[in-house]
C-alpha cells in the first residue's frame, strides 16, 4: 500500500509499505479521507528536536472496513466508519481497534467525518460546563472554532460572539449562527465586548487561535470569575502578558485538552452521533482537497491559509 512518510521538514515521501496486520479486536480500513490537523503543521514545517523522523502522522481518518479481526462482531466488510487513531493516517490502509471506530451514515461524505477534531470540541464544551444563560466569545474562528460555534448553539447559549482577523471566517461564523462578529483589525474588541455585556465581559472566553495574541485577548474580554478556556494548540513556549491580572480577576482557567483515552473516545462517539444526526454542518468547513501525492501542497495550504481556506483534507 502507499503511505506518506515525513522524513524531514517539508519532506513527505510517498512510500510503498506492507499492508497493516490486524489483531483479533481490530479492523483494517481502506482510508477514504484524512484531515490535515493544525497540530501537525509544526512537525512538518520545522524538524523538531525530541521527535523521531521519519514520522507516520495523520489521525483524522474516515474510510471503509475491508477486513475484520477474528473477535470482531460489531463491524463487517463494507461498513463506512470514522476512526480515532494516533498516527499513520496518511495511507491507503490503516488498522484500528473497534472501540475507536464509529459508524458513518451512507449519505455522509467521508471527508466530513473528522471524528478526532469533533471529539476535541465536544470534550472542550463538556469540560467547560456551559450554561444556557452564558455569553460566550470565540477568539479564533477557523476550523475548530466553527465546529465549537455550532455545538455551543446546540447548548443554547445566550450570546455568541465570534472574533477573527479574517473577514471570510467571520462571514462563515455569521452563516452558522454567531450573534455578533468582531474583526480586531477594524474594531476595538475589548470595548465592543464590554458594550455587549454591560461592561463586565463574557462569561466564557474560548481561546482557539493557539498564539499569545489570541490568548491575551481572550483574557482581556473575560469577566471577573469568568471561564477562560485554553482550547488552542500551543506548541513551544508561551508568555502570559499579565498573570497577576489573571490571578486578580479570579478566572476559572480551563485547559480544554485531554489525554485520557476513555474521554477522547466518548467525545468521538458523541460527536459522530451529532454529525450523523445532521446537527453539525461540515460542508462549509472542508474547503481544500488533495490526493495523497500532493500532501506537501495540502500542508503548505494549511499553513498559508489563503482566502476562503478552512480545512485541508487528503482524499484517497
């Protein structure tokens, strides 16, 4: 089978590898789609100390079951599924434990079935314990922010504010139901949010951009004793502008990242149930598709984020 292997910075190579061997509790999938995750871009862009290369990355997989282990009863060849895996997803085939497989409706395109990122958003919202009366800000409305937006609307929040420097992302946020959109390049975000919230700031502030600017802005618009949710992925060191201010404001600081496998798999199950039920619209979010042979272009596009870009997906 063919697989994309990362040998160095900007050095994916398409290799011919043996078909994965499955255990009795696994299924072999024919991969139909694998999303390019923001957390993988830094591994591709710069060769990082402490990571072994060549690397087999790619974890946002959906596909078709082509073989089942001897102990598998719940799946059969031909079943359409989404999967949670921890790598090796940029390949024609992958072996997956049955407890990390989720049925996919026959009318749902494989490229929309990104179980892992949907699980992250589900678990982030569950951990935050959103209430019906909450005012919520999303600082960064890319792919993950726009999924969060839809799930927060399902929770019935009182006011949903989307913040981004890209007008095309704010337009998508409005289409998906944001009450207010703010562009920091055009408006004073802090003053606007205070006006919208009676001077106090939002009850819940999600930082999604994964950089110091979005982290500090999320804190600046959060009310005293509000919830500051660090959802964005932050590779490498970060500096907090004013920890004393965070302390004095008595923020409930929530790290919306998870390492417990049971939590991750539960979020995947809930997320896929929402997707299959038509509660999440991924059609506006999957904007760029690439064959396996153009994986370098897929990653470059994900890094550059051209106008209209939300998500790159490798389609096999």
